[in-house]
C-alpha cells in the first residue's frame, strides 16, 4: 500500500509539471487570431493528411529518405512503447493491461531494435555530413584588427637643439633611427613619407549580399544541399525558402512570408561571417484553406530588401 501511494504521488507530480509547461502554451495558441477563411470542413482531406503525413511519416521519408526513415522508426517505436509504458503503470497499481505471454511484447521488442538501429544510423549519417561540411568550408578570413605596434626604440639623450621645428605633417611619419653625435649642419628637408592607410573597419554597414534565394517544394540538407525549385502552382503542404548569404561579419537576416499583402510569418536567422555564402532556410506549412499567391522576402536586420520570390498554392 505505501508503494502504491508513493507511485500515485509521483504520477500526480509528473502530471502537474507537464500541465505547468503546457497550459501557458495552450493559452497563447488559443489567444491567437484565426484566419477569416479557416474551416475544419471538409474533414476527409484533413484525416487523410493526418494518416499519410503524421502516422505513416510518408512525406518525411519522401523528402529525405534515410533521415526520414530513421525518424519514422523512432516515432513508430515510441507509439509502440506507449502501451508498454501504460502496462507498467497499471502493474504498479496491481492491474496489468497485458498478460506476460502477450504477443505484444515481441512486437515492441522488434520496434526497440529498429529504434536503436535508427538512432545509430542517424548518428553516422550526421557525423559524415558534419565532416563533409567541415572539409568543404572555406578557410576563415583573417582578423580585421591590426596588430599592436611594437614599441619605438629609445633615442639616446642629447643636448637640446636650436633648429626650427619640423612641419606638423612630420608627426605622422615613423620615427627615425638614433642619430650619431655630429656638429649641427643645415640638413636638406626630409622627403615626405606617406603613411599607408589601414582598411576601413567593417563594423559599420558592411555589405550583405544574397547569392542564392529559392522557394523549394523540398529541400535536402545533408552534404551538398539540394533544392527542388517550386516552379508553377504548388499543392498545399510544406514550402521552403533556401538562401545563401555572404557577409563579412556575423549578422541576422529575416525571411518574411506573405500571403497576398498580409505578413504571415517573420523568421529571424543568425548567419556566420562567410565571403562564399552561409546557407540557411525557413519553412511554412500551407494548408488547403490558404491557397493563393504567396511571396517570400529576404531582408537584412535593418529591413533592407535583398531578394524576393513569389509562388502560388492551388
């Protein structure tokens, strides 16, 4: 009896912690403004999309076969383990759902092996992709900061000179080597030296350039990224905006998704300094109720428009 009471207390604490995290999220979702043309009907396409894309994971597998299959095995494994977890909780209260010789345990064991293989396979694929990206990355650009000047040599002490002071521009020239002691004689005017100018610092309004901007119906992000351009009218689903931006410093860009003239989504993206271009993307799941003409803008942090693309959802 004390064990069951302790289990009930721990279960209640776990549910309270879950609700403490989820309830604020649900409040924010319920407080959002719905689209004027939103409707749950017809239900059949929604149910079909739920089964095909969520339960069967078909779209993920089609877009990225190996990572998608690994993700599907993990998802299916957790679904299979859910009943086993419920059975464990029920046993704790003395009322098991599954018998010891139930056929379900071998099925769950098969999914356990598939989940293990999926996790190991995904780790190997991701490690290989990371090595490929590291090998293909350009060498880091040298720092714009100038090296600290070495201390100037100290001149030996000598008696004050009575010669006229040098022109003011001479202060910009490097100091000369120590002079030898000699009777003062009129010397010809020293040639003027031009001080080499250091390159201007890139901390103010450095150039940010859009090298690539594409709307994609699918996007592969392993190894060399591959974008399937969204040419012509597209069916409802997930759309991607792939960009490659060159910048001499770390900065932030924005992807802005518009349906007609209405701003639907604003996605800030942090990019690293890279003269050959830093790749990034954003995505938007467009339902059948939001068909029409869409536009995606690429803008800098201060709002400068770098590129824009339009596409249609039918």
